[in-house]
């Protein structure tokens, strides 16, 4: 109902908003479930709200959007926690079964995994607490409890029933997501616990994925039972949810088998350790004549200080413009960009490098050590070659 995974942002989804710099969108399947949720709230409000049909429908629409707003808050908890761990967040999407937070890469420690996984349920707990506080202030605890359970024979104001519905929906989301089955939040938390105890991320993933697959079959069987009882909608919905969770759990098991084959390989193992580089104090004219004119087809070169410190990339066009103008004696460092996203640590794992968006965009990254000194260059071709070598049979 609310899985999250590492991947690039979904394409083709509706762009709803940007929150804290994070894109929030909606898959087109969300439009279907939106109307179903509105219908659910409208049907329940009819027996407990003292209003006319039009007002009840408006209230149901409001309840549906409040519910999906709380889903976004849940996902935003994951997203903000991921950013604090240094993980790039591609965005959040609402879809048929709730919400999905997209990360560019997975957490690299058990602690980070736990913090990212627990942040969503923690955000939901805050929503529930806020709703309960507001409901108690308006009607008192007993009336709020009756409203939450849609107790027959009782009537409430639309405002109280909106609050009660939000609380009930988030309690369901919280309980479901804390089931220790991957890829639910509870499964992620369980994986973090096993990871911390064993020190083996792959073993933890296999264990959590096994529970996830078992739970997915339980959902599918439950869906079949509801179908035999004539509850077609809940039966089909539950079966599809089980299939989705099972697919992600199986995918996690396959992914961990893949990453185990890449264990121990770093950027330093696959990079070219002798890239052609330009001294930072060389003039623009010298850089152009000795490098760009000499190496035809090269559009940029790394620029380094005398101690090996990486300055950035010098591109052909600005260097040529400076060399052919009044700034020919200008040090090449002054026409070099900082290249903040074009560098990578030489001890980064090959697995982490696979999710690098700058590598896909630039085709090559400059490998630097912990002091910022240039150690080599790693290209997309080198990564592909390393993958073929590591994954080859035998």
C-alpha cells in the first residue's frame, strides 16, 4: 500500500507540486482510486453526518484529499530522512495503492536504512496525534471514538467526521505499513535490524524479502477468499496488492544477488589512473595550443593544481575564446568550471556508481581522493566493461 524504492523518478506522472524542493506527482492510476475513496467516505458519511447530500459529497471530497495529503506527509517523512542521509530523492508519486518515494540509491548503513524507513510511520503518528487532539477538542474522546468507528445511530458534524475519517485511515496505513514484510516500512525496519545484528546487508535483504513474498501470497489467498464471498472489489484489490508486493520482494532478492557479485569493487579498481590533465596555472593560450589543438576530438580536460587538487573541467569553447582574445595570458583555472557534480570519490563502490545520474549525463566522472586530489577518470564504458567481467559466468 505504501512501498518505497530506489529508482529514478517516474516519467509520465502528473506533476502536482514541489514541496521542500521535492517533486510530488501522481500516477494516472491514482485518479481511479481517488474516486473510489470519495465514494467510500460519502457512503459512510450518509449514516453519521447531519447534512444534506451535496454537503456530504463535498465533505467526502475533502476527506479524500486530506487522506492523500497525509500519504504525502508520510512519504515526505521518508524523503526528508533520505536527504539527511545524503541520498538524492527523485520525487514522490501517488498511485493506485498509496504513495511511492523514489530514491536514486539505497541507504548504505543499517542505521540509515532504519532512519529512512521509520521516518514515514513517525510522520503518520504525528498526523494521527494531531487529528486526535483536534477531535477531542471539538467533541471529546467518547464522541470522537464513535465517529471514528462510524457507529450506527450516532450523528456528528461534518468537521468532526472529517477528522475522525483522517485518523481512521492513517491508523490503517500505519498498522499495515509496520507489518515486517519487505518492501513495506516494517520490512525495511526488520531488514535494518537483521543488518545491524549480522553486519550482512545481503543476508538481511534476503530474509526481509522472504517474509515479503510469504505475506504477498497471504494477501493473494485472502483476495481469493473475498472473491468467493462475493466481495469482488476488495478481492481483486487485495490480490493485485499482493502481486505488487511479491514482485518487489522478488526484485529485491534478485537485486541483492546482483550486488553480491559486485562486492568489493570500487571506482579505483576500474578507473583510468592516468587521465590527461592541464596544470591550473597554465595560460589559456598554452592550454589551447598544447591540449585542445593537440588532442583533436577532446571537448574537455581535467584541470589540477600543483599538488594534484582537482579544480574542474576546462571546456574547448571558453578556453579557445580566451586564447584568441585579450585574455590569452589568463590562468586556465580562471576559465574552468567547478564541476561539483562531475567528481566522485575513488573509494565509492561500483554498486553505488551504477545509480549515478551525473555519470549517465556526462559520460565520465573525475575520481578524487578524500583530499580532493585527482586520482583518475571513470567512464560509463569502463563501468559497463566491469559489469560484464563481474557478471560473466564463472
